[in-house]
């Protein structure tokens, strides 16, 4: 059973980033959605190397397209992380059931995906910097969401 926050990767490009996000999701009990097509084969050795044996503990779903993913998430709040958002991570109020949506490393998400998101937020960065690595962003935002919801997994 997945935790209160889920992660979705829209057409990821880099297998090592995807593997690292998979590992984070497995460790923090967050279901992972991968929206295809990916820029690599999902059995890629680089992805498995980054995810290590944690992938065996991952609750994940592959979606053949954006349309199928969007239909499956019809009752969920999609929270898009984007450098184009006005609202920032520190000000955002997470809700149980939110799905954190991250775009392609090379291009983000297309306009139709941006418009379909229920909320858009950005991680504030130092002036002169553009963005964080996808895996770092996913880990940071998931940790903030879990903290705000008092929902980190128990070690008991």
C-alpha cells in the first residue's frame, strides 16, 4: 500500500535519475508513476544500478501515455513542479493523495500537461541558477510534503 503522496515522472530522459527517484520512492513509501514514452528502455542497466535492490520494494505503475495517466488520476490533485510557477514550495499546502508531477529533464512538460495540473509550484533557487537535478528535486519535494503531513514512514 502506498503512502499519502505519490510521484509521477513525465517521459523521463535519463535512466540514472529515474533509478534514483525509484529508490527514493521505495524508501519513503511513495507510489511512482512513469508516464511513457521514456527516453530509454525501462530495463536499462543504468536505471537498475541507480535504484539498486530497492526497486524490488517499489510500488510503481507504468502508463502508456499522458492521456491514460491523466484519466487514471482524474480524482487526484496533480502538483506540477516547474520553473515557470509563481507559487513556491515553502508556501504550498500539501494534501494527502497529492501526486507530484515532474517533467522531462530535457524539456519539462508540454503546455497541455502544464494546463492540466491542478497546482504548479517551483523550488526557489539562488539568482543565476536555473534548476536542480530531477532526482534531487523529487526527493526534496517528497520530503517536504511528508513532513508537512506528518507522514514519514515509521521505523518501528
